[in-house]
C-alpha cells in the first residue's frame, strides 16, 4: 500500500510522468494508471487491497434450501453437514456437503474439527454375531448407572438406559428383556470391570456362567485398551454430546425417557459415518436364536464326566480336588478328555485343563 501511495503522490502532487513513476515502482503503466485514478476519485486510503469477492452470485444456493438446512441444524445442533444433507434427501433436496458446510460457516454454525488418523474398523459379518456392552461413566453422586448394549455389525443400539446399579442382577434383568425382543447373540464383548470382570482368572464369573448357559460366549477386551470396544465408546461420546446433563437427570424415570428418545433418533434417523451415512436401523435384523422362557441347564455330551461345584469352589475327580472358581459354585461342570489331558467344560464352552486349576495365578479371584 505504501508503494501505491508513493506512486500516486509522485504523479498527482509532484507532477512526475506516469511512465517514470511506474518505472521506479516496477509496475506496468496499466497498473499505475489504475492506482492514480483510484487515488484521485476516492483518496489515498482507497489504495488498500480490495475484496475480490464477486458482487453477484448467479449460482448461489436458493434461499429456501438454505433455510431448510438451517432448520435441520436447529433441530439437530450437534450434527455436522454430512449428516444434515442426508436428512434433507427425503424432502427432495440434494445439497453438496461442501456447500452445506459453507452455508453453516457463514452463519457461524460450525466448529473446527481436530485432525485425527483414520481408525481401523473391524466388524462382525452379521447382526447378533457380537454385542458390545459397557457402562457409561457418570458422576459418583448419580443414584443409578447407565448401561449400553450395541450390535457390532449394524451399530444398532439394542439398549441404552439407567439400571439401579452395576450388580449382576441388574444387568441380567436388563439383558433378559433385550434378548426377548432381539434374540440371543453368539457372543458379548465387555471390559474387565464391574460384575463381569475376571482380570486374572480363566474361570467364569457368575454373570459369565449365566451367559454361557444361554449359549453366549463372553469375551473381554485387553486391559487398559478401551479401543477394543471402540463402537460402544464412540456411542457414549455421541450420547454425551447430544444428551449432556440429561444423562444424569433428576430421577431414573426422566433419564430413562431421555435415553429412549436419543436411542430412537440414533437408530432410525441419525446417519452413521461408518455405515456410508445409512442409519443403524436400516442394517439391523433380529437375531436367529430366540430367547427361551427360562435359562436352560447345560446338557453334557456323551462321554463327559459331570461334577457339581461345591461351596469351596472345587470339584473332585479321581480322588483329587480341583478348584474351578467361585463363579461356578452350585453349577454342574463337565470333564472331557482332550489332547493335553482332562479339561473342564461348562455349557459346552471350554475352560481350563484340570492340571492348571490349582494355580493361584490362573484362578485368583475366580
């Protein structure tokens, strides 16, 4: 700007020729003449850099479409442009994501996203092959807990809501109703805490034994690796953003209502990035195995030796006691000959070999 002012002053006030002034400034006569004309018409302050934005936009997005986008944003303030444009398609409005992003930015309705490495996504091939389950972290003063159950394949939320506590009885009651509605899964992935945790034990807990009776394989993620349950962790992040303080409302009934409303939107309305912007509900199907009316007792296989687990968490086999874990007290286990010797089975799920069962390292907290 100083160079422009100097050139204009040399020509207007000092009477220097335009050619000489342009030669000294190192610009063409066309450029110099433009600066001089602008200075004479509007003053030296007008020599600043002018906006290159077009005065007219003949292909600007229609006002009605822009208002429709803003209405969707108002209805779902936590959603970004990729989800909002999908939500507008049933209304016959097809808007490029980049255009929607510009409109939202112009109205101050976007926030910068941190750059992250793209995650490696793994999923089971069908609904019910694996469920992920976890508690949502809440303040210690909250008089209830929130339990989440998510299908690994479809990301469909089977259950999300408050339970009285983290005890096995509360979780069983919650799951029993879900299994009635959706069917029995093949396996369930959990962390190593709460009623289902067994950090250093190969023996099942009482809760795991209940799952195994239903033909459900319990699976635990690696210790201190929450990314193993990445889908349910991401679900909790979304719930925290969209529900905020409603997650720990004034009472359990209000929170249950809010969680159900959120889950309905999550399953059937909200587009999901990992599903190519489809909804989890569009990918969900009920599980093939129906839930029985009662939890069945395990049936031994031909050739199995059956033993009942005594109050000391042991069974007797060939005159010797073997510790099988407190979670199986009162249950009947099977002993089956395998490649490396007699092995324990429960509900047809393999447990430890008998030779391993008296190791404190293996069965501590069993």
